[in-house]
């Protein structure tokens, strides 16, 4: 069985290290050279982590995503990535921070579970769902061309006030990523009806088991999304 589990990063640093190693391996496998492999987020109280664990294989971490809450102490990954290219991002984040905003970052899944939709579908739904426990109004992210439409389906739109209508050469010059925002992550007015219902189910239930389909058959998936600790971000 696969399990999606959520926690505040400092509450489980051991799993955070497993996340970091797995994410680095995936980036290097697609040709993204990791020159600054910072794992400072593992001890950052403003970072929440979701991991996909294979419970039948010693809880091996086969995927994950992070949610970085904007605060006055640390910069969001988006700011670190494009702040020098487009300083407007600082003003945008400062305004959004007033009512609570966070960035989805570092989403990945290993080759062992490729094709199951764990990243772009299930982890994305789950990380949006936990935002209400933190008190967020908006959620930000970078989306590749391959995942942009799935982001739109979940209520995101381009953050056109930065970049070239939201577009940047990221994470390397020959790749394009679009900065996107969900401006009302509670009601998700731009999401499709199906995606909204799925995210609301996760938000309301938090802990349950389900069976999902993929091209090779079915798989069992468990959610554990209740956060044990939440840090006030304002």
C-alpha cells in the first residue's frame, strides 16, 4: 500500500532527509544539475511536507512535495529562484503574506511509481487540502508545461504580474515554468467540479483509505493529512 502522510518538517527530520535524497536523484535523472543542495527546510518550522511512503517496503519514500509558508524570516523558493531576475516578486509576496500564502515546491515521484499520477494528481490535491489547517488564503507554485493544465484544473491561474505573464526560464534555461496562483484555495472557484470535490473530500476526511486506478490496474492509497503541529505564520 502507498500512503500520503503530512507533517511539519521539524517534526520528522529523518523522513525529510529521505525526501531530499529522493528529490535530488529525480532531478539529476532528468539532467538538472543540483549545485546547491540546501536542506535547510528540514528544520524550518514554516515548511510542511507530504511524502508518499511504500508501506509494503519499509516505508520507503517514493515521492513527496513541500509547502513553504511565507513569513518574515525566510524567503520562499520562488523568491530565491527568480528574485534577482524579477524583483517584482518581493512586492507580490509581501502583499499576499498579509492574509496567508504559501508555495508548493519540490514535487517529485520516483521511477518505481511513475505513471500512477502520484505527483501531479494525488500529492497536488493533498497539499492544497492541508492549507486550511494552516490558515492560508492563497497558494503559489511553479508549473511546467506538462503539469500546467492539471494546475488549472485545481483552481490555479498564471501569476501574470511577474515574469513574462508568469513565465520564467526555470529550473534551467531551456525549460519554461509558469508561476501560478490559487487566489481562493478555500472555495477554489476556478477549479473543475471534479477536482474541487476531490480536494474537499481530502480536507474534510484527512485520514482514510481508498483504491485508485491507473493504466496498469489498481492500487491502494492511504491518506494521513492531519497536522500534529501548526505554527502561526503572521
